[in-house]
């Protein structure tokens, strides 16, 4: 059986995230293991108080209403585990990549075919994430190698292709945002064939034969053109499966319009 590993940092503790992420449809012949690598407990006073003003808000603003959905109730460790997550408490060494390192002290990533690392303040829009990322019919965006332009070649164009032969699948890229090519690792997928060791800090990883991959700007540029990288959407932070909670709080009109459309058409599960 093929297996997917889900590793989320336990920090924001969105009740919507832990409940709906675990409701993903599992493809035939696949299994999924969910792990929450927490840096604090959801029952901690600070954890609850940080979101209490959201739960008590009477603001009718659509983005505030989405916040209220995201943090509908103060979720507990027991509830997270009841949703199917294994719960681990580890020191806060900062960074989504560090949860992989902490998890790998106790487990072997080679037991999995795909490693998925999402933030726990992600608002889940679909229950077909796993179905689509393994599908041969999914259309993904790929960097066009000879299209780099702008200062330092930081920007490039993408093309929509029907090619699922990826090793690293990132959540989004927007051509008009310089340096948006850097792997965000807030909703990213890795195939085990592209990992040879632990992630290294601060934004570097060991992939294939490249060491300290993202430490240098030149490598971050070349990252998208060296590996088999694909992108879920041409809008940074706005894939069709989720959106970033931290971006949503910026109250950008684009996020509001996008999310409201998704909500009205019944795609928020």
C-alpha cells in the first residue's frame, strides 16, 4: 500500500483545520497517517486567549466570519486525537521544516511515498486534496525554464500542463510578486525520492544531491528549474484546496472575493 504522511505544526490550533483535514477522501490503494507536532498545548491559556476575541466577535465582515469558522471552538488534544491525529509535543525550534526533523527522530520517512506539510491555520476548501495530487488527470503549473526575467531573474512565467511527474509540489506562485518562487513550505508536498536527509535551517533542505539548498538566493532561483517542481495554482496563497490563514487576516479584497465565491458555491467542506 502507498502511504501519505501529513505533518502539521501544532500552534494556531484551528478546529476547522484538524477536523476537515482528517476528512480527506483517501484514494484506493493508499493510506494516510496524520501527525500534529505541537510546540504548545491547545489547552494552554495563551493558545485559547489568542483566538477568543475572534470567537466573541459580532463583526459581519466576511473575513472575520471565516476566522470564526476557523476557530469555532477551542479544540483540545483529545479532540485532535479523536479526529485521527497522532499528537507529539516538541520544542519550538522554529519553522515548518523542523517538524519533519523532530518527527524523523522517532519515525522513518522512507515508509511513506508522499510527505505533506501544512500549517494548522490553513482553511481547508476541499476533501479531494489527496485524490488530485496523485491523479494523472490533474493540471499543474510548471516553471518555464527560459522565461526568467526582472532584477536578478527573480520572476518567471509558468505553463499549465497535464503532467503529474513532480517531486516537489508547492501551493502557489504569482509572477507579479518578486521572490515568490522560494518554497513556502506552508502547504507543500514532497515525494520521498527527493529527500535524502533532514531539513536544515533556516530555509534550507537536502534534496537529491543538493546540500543546503535554499541558503543561497542563486539556489532558490535554480530550485524551480533543477528539480521536478510543480505548482498547484498561479495565485500565491490561493490554491483551490485551501488558503493561508495568515494571508486572510491581511483582509486583501482578492482573498475575500475568492473565499466568498468558494463558500457560496459550496466548496468549503
